[in-house]
């Protein structure tokens, strides 16, 4: 299997922006040219950031969607959501509403939640409360930890971690009490920022700024696996990550090193001189079972996992982050995968409606 890879420094992938796009592709089903909606037409209302629109709703993607009978309509936040549509699916990213001049984040979440209750025939991707669960780094990995995942293909866990709510001066004592081993990866508690820090000694821990999550750094050969999940579909991309830290380096290093998100162009897998033991993708069967369990536990259709293999092992994996509605535009073949997902979702809804009619 050919491996896709992208250079990366850090554990996070996509920088979320907060600017709402409330215009552009607006239109009702009538304005799109359909006086009466048929089962062959799928209308997707969307509320996304301008950056997400640019990276996700690409011309090639929209063109393929139209050929398959899928039409995207921008949601207008100046109008009641119930007055718009009719929609088959509402696609959104909750964080997109945070800086809206019209609505606060909580107000937008409540509007979506009320809409879900009053319009059960519409699929909202995804439920706001489920999204909030993975925005908090304390709770996002708990479902993975609770799985205690292990099968014939390997084990999947999470690095040992500690939440620091406040008081930087107490961090070193808290780390010693929890038994965490250095170096430690520090991330903001709320997953709005993609910056991270790597702390090499206990004395430098006081330089960190709570609230944050501290994770034990697991050597993983400098390679991270992005596991994209779109409903039942899975796509894996290999990327470069932080390099391993040897015991000798740890003994000679001190301080806190900060790593902002760094973007770079994709590279061909053929150009990477990687040890097969490091670059080999996780077993497909393991990923399918893991994704199925997490979809059920998280209540999400659209997310990805940042996953690593512990260096020196063949089948010991860790999930280090979960991202809702990630940068699917970077996922190979996303146009076909996502349009098929939307069609299957709509067909499933139609079947349920038809069976419920006496």
C-alpha cells in the first residue's frame, strides 16, 4: 500500500479560524431550480468558516457533488434556521460561530440543538454537545482510555496525562505526585490552539501557562498517523512529527521548547527514507474496529485521530489527539469519499421515513 506523507512539527494539524461566512452560496431549494424536492436531490445547509469553505468546498468537490445530486446552500445567520431550507443535512463546525458578530458560540449551539429536536428529519453533522466533548483535551481521550482496546492486531491507549487548571508553581509537585516521566508535552486544555510545548525538566514546568494538559512524550520514530474518519470510511495519511528523545538527550536538555503549528507541502512517500518498522501503517482491521467503537462512543461522524506507534514495538499504538471536522481537503480522494457518505446518509434517512409511514 502506498503511504501518503506530509511534513509536520507538532501533534496538531489544522488551525481553526473563527470568521463566519454567512453569504456566498446562499439560496433556497426553489432558487436552486427545484420547485419540488425529490429523493434524488440532497440539500446540505452549511455554516463554516471562510477558511473551511475555501479548503473544503473546492470547485472539483462541488462539481462532483452536483453530478451526484448534492447541493450545498449557505446558512444565513441573520435569519431563523427553521425558515431556511428545507435541508436534508446541516453541516457545521461549532467553533465557526465563536467570533460571529451576530451570535455567541453558546447561542449558536443552542440554535442547532433546538433545530435538531424540532427537525428530526434533518441530520445535523454533528451534534453540538458531542463536538464540545472533543474540544476539551481532558475529556477527548477519555473514551479511548475507557475502551482499553486490545485485539490480535495490537493495543491502543493514550499517553499518561495530567490536567493543570491553574497555579504554575504547583505543576512540578503535581507531576511528581502523578508519577509522570519527562519529557512532557504541554497542550492548551481547550483545543482552540494548536501550539504545544515540550518540557525537559521539572524546574521549567513553572514557565507553562495553565489551563493545560501534560502528556508523557512517547518516542514514535518521528512519524504520526492521521486517521481520517468519514462515517464508515477510513483514510490514513502518514506525517512527520516530533523526533524521538533519547535518554542521553534528556539528561543534557533543559527548558521548555515551544512548537507552533508549521504547515508544509505534501511529499511523495517515495522520497522518504524511513524504516518500514516506523512507516508501516496500523493494521486496517484494528483501525476499522477502533473507528467503529469511537463513532459510537463519541457520537460523531466526522473526525480524525492523531495516532502514533511506540518506537521499538510493532503493535502498540497511542491516540494523542482527536479533531472534529479536520482538513478533509488534504485527505486523498476526499471528494468521492465525502459525497458517497452524504448520499448514504440521505438514503438511510429516506428508508427510515418510508418504513415509518403506515
